[in-house]
C-alpha cells in the first residue's frame, strides 16, 4: 500500500511573514491503509494541510511525497486518480440530480475532454448508490436535499472516484450526532473494504478519537503531537493546546478514549 510523507512542510498566506497564518515544519509518515485525524483549535492549520495535499496551495518549502512521487510534480488529472476529496458541507448552487453529482467522480478516469461514463463506470456508480442507500435520492436535485443527504452524495462521489487516498475536511460539520456517526461508519466501512488511506480534519475531538488510528494535533501552525488516540488522550499536550481541563474516559461502545472537557485553564477565557 502506498505511503504519504510530509517533509518539513511549510506555508505562509503572507510570504513576508509580517501578518497572517503560517504552517511551519510539518514532518510525518502516513502508512498506506491508515485512518488519520487532524485536530487543533480554529486557525491552527488543519484545512491548510488538506489544501496543500490537493495542490490548491503550493508549499514554498518542504515536500509531499505519495508513493515516493512528489505531489508537486503529479499532473492534476493524474492526482485526481490518486486522491479524492469530501469538502465541508456547503449548499450547492446548481440543481444537478444526486446521481449526476455521484457520477462526476468517474470523470478523472476518462481519456477525453468530454467524458461519457461507460458500462464499467455505471456499475461502480450503481454499487455506491446501493451501499450508501441513495437510490431514493438519485433523481432529486441536490438543492432539495437535507444536509445529511447531500453529504452522503458528496461521499458517494469520492467513493466512485476509486482513489487509494481520501481527504475529508470536517465532513461531519453541521450534521446532527446520528448523521455524524452514520457518515463516519460509511467511511470506515469503505476504508476497510478497499484498504484506503483516509485523512480527515475534525472539529470534534471525540469523533476523531473514535475514528482515527493516528492523530495529528496542530497548534498555531505547528505540530504539537502525532500519536495514537489512546496515548494522546492521556497526554497533557491536549490541555496545553486547547487551554481546557480534560478528563479521559473510555467509550463503552467502541472502547476508544472519550474526553470530557472541564473549565478553561487559569487566565483563559
């Protein structure tokens, strides 16, 4: 399975350094087939890493290697066959049918500018529609879907892309707890089924604890920790980064760490 390496990765929205956010010196190795969660307070650099991996942003220093290939040197169309993306939930401006949005995930595998899905593509789309229970939504305009329904459609689009690496930027944002857990279980099932590498940004610490094999904790653009959920839950670094008291328990349903937040640390609002 293909591995992903980040080597001294840095990025500044203001290259002069006089203002704005900086991501600094991120180095880690992600083995193929791993589920990774990215945590950190608002503005710590979580989404910036996702944008760098997608080549939406270009790092001025450092390297990102996927299967020993520098991502900067991979053409965008080839990258789309390696990496798929599920964004934060946002309302669609176009009334495409849900089935059409899902089928768009096959476009990177076409050989022509105006790609028409073939029989094999349609079979892949049908399989995902069935497994994500989207048959009753397939002909509905996505502008009429609920948040949970639309996020499943976006997930379906990523799944039919059939990439070995999936990136997710707070995929459970704005969903209620039931839909959050259902969505993460769908992702985990696909990850196990195809031995995918999954990297997901999380706002909710406990959702990340229950999902990820390893967690990257960011603080002000820097790596604060890169560890297993169990070890990170017992570390004082979480309290330092979030400026909150935590008590670590065990979730009886999945035996993952579950953190209960207490009062802010002294001097913090």
